[in-house]
C-alpha cells in the first residue's frame, strides 16, 4: 500500500533541534478518519503531552468536521490518544525530564490504511540558532546553483 502524507509540520525543523523520532498510532473516531482521507488536517500548532498515567496525547491538532457526518461528527480540536509501547513512553519521559526537551508532531499520514503520527523529541532553538541554520541553508543553496566557486 505505502505511505500517504496527510499533513506535515513545516516549522518543526526551523523552530527545534530534532533529537529522536517515534512512529505511533492515533486513536480516532470514524468521522475523523473520513475527514483525514480527504486530506484535511492541521498539526502546525499541535503539541504532544505525557500525563501522570503514562499516556501520550496529541493536543491542539485540528481535524475539520466531516461534511456528511451529521450528528455523529467529532469536535475539531479534541485531544487524541497516541499509541506507543510502554518502554517507548518511559524512555520519552526520562528524556523529557531533562531540561529543554519537548514532544512535537512532525507528520500525520496513512500507512497501510492506518493513521500514524510521527512525533519527535526536540529542543527549542534560540534566535541565533535559527539565523545560523538559515545562513547554512543559504550557502548550500548557492553552492548547488554554482554561484560560489
């Protein structure tokens, strides 16, 4: 079947240093899946939390209501449970207890007809780090175009 990307977090690489990536399932209701099949979702403002029961939640992810969902439609920005192994959750909690680490969603996609979310353990960039990253990308772009020789 393959992978069909629904939504990507385009600012993640700009705002964060990405340390580790995890692939996890998402617990959804029927109209959310139908809406996702239409390719509608926003994860740019979303974030991931781990609660006291060792459960991982995707919050502030917007999946618009399904057009033909009538009374069975879902709330657009409800929190959604992410499905990870217990060992992965414990590993994530240990890393997050270290100062500066956060969990961010990178992509939402279909993998063999199941909705998956790629999350990353990341550290926030300072303004000077963002400028440094932009300068490196600029130099690489000019090298590829052959302007520096």
